[in-house]
C-alpha cells in the first residue's frame, strides 16, 4: 500500500523465483558450492516449496499456490517436524501459516499441534528451562519456537492459547535473563560484552581491523555495542562463556534476531 508500484515488482519477481525453483529442482549449495560449509541445505527443498507456495497464496489469493503447497506436502511427506524452525527447515512456520490461511484444514492444524506438543513434552531442555533443539545457536532455536507458539496462541485453537503463550513467555524470559544472565547485548543483567561480531569488536578508524589485530584477539569488551543482538546461547547444561572465539554460543547473527523480534512483538501485543 505504501508503494504499490514497487509492491507489484516484488510480487512479480517472487512468482518468477518460485516458478524457477519448482521447475529446476536442486539444493542450492549444489549450484553455489561456496556456501556448503556455512548454509548448506540439510532438510532439502520440499519445505521451501511449501513455504513459498503458502506465502504466494497469501499475497495473491491464487488457489494455484494452495494446490502447489498440497502437492509439496504430499511429495516430500512434510507432515512431521521434530526439531526446529530455522533458515534450513521451514516446516513449523509453514504449519502455522497454512493454518492461518486455511483454518478449517486439519492437515496444517494437526501438524502444528503435534509440533507444539513435541516442544513441550518430548524436546530436551536445559536444567534452567531452555528448550534445547541444537547446540549451535540454542537461543535462536528457542526464540523461533516461541514465535511459533505465540502465532498459535493468536491464530490457533483458543483453548490452547494461554498454554502456548505461557510456554513462549518462559523461553523469552530465559533469554532475557530470568536465570541471572541476559543473552541480549546491551540489555538486562550481565549481558554479553565479548560476542563474536566483527564490526562490533573492530576498533574505530583510523585504527586497523586486519586479520591479526582486530578485536577478535583483544581481551577487552567489544568497543561498539550491538544493542539488542541475541547471541547463540548456552549448552545443554546451561553453561555459557562470554568469549569472542566461541561462535557456536556467543555469535550474533541476523537470523538469530528474526523470529525473536517477532516473538517480542507478540508479547507486547498480548500484554
């Protein structure tokens, strides 16, 4: 609505990209090998076809995309998610979006409820209460799950809304410092100060930020504070050390803050 001309351009490109991806099926790290060590596709591309089709249906109202979503669901057996919602695996997000778009479609409803049940009952937790879905960026996965739970609280079964909200609030509370340690830069009690983020730890110009003398190796806190950044998080025993070299537990990243920000916005709306 703010820029209808640009909106039309974006939608056109989105439809072209989806059509290309649907026709020429290949995991993208096979086409771009340089990304393999960092962002390879572990879950395959079926979830992306489902995710993209649902978003395009929401944007266009064209039922062809609902049919594409159904076809991807069946072809790739996408009805079960037992880990995390992430850049690699979109299934839990697709369940939530699909249920919102088709509230009478039990396919999406049942899958989302099963995923939320897994999170609450079968998923591993740290002793302090963080749902522990992966060792790399454990906070990120907890925040993403909280976002899905809050989405379900708003758009899903009203009888389960209070429970979904309370569970998500507990996860966000852990991240924000309920256990005596904040994992958000510049916020709360004892927040991270030596997080793995090059621009934050580099000295200001004209000082050099070369490979051997940038902030990665200096002992003091990062000179430039990346306010609001969520860092990776603890291991399964709640252990965490604020050191720059530990990128699995003390890194900041765009995808760490993505659904985390949405979850915070949901809590603001609820409160």
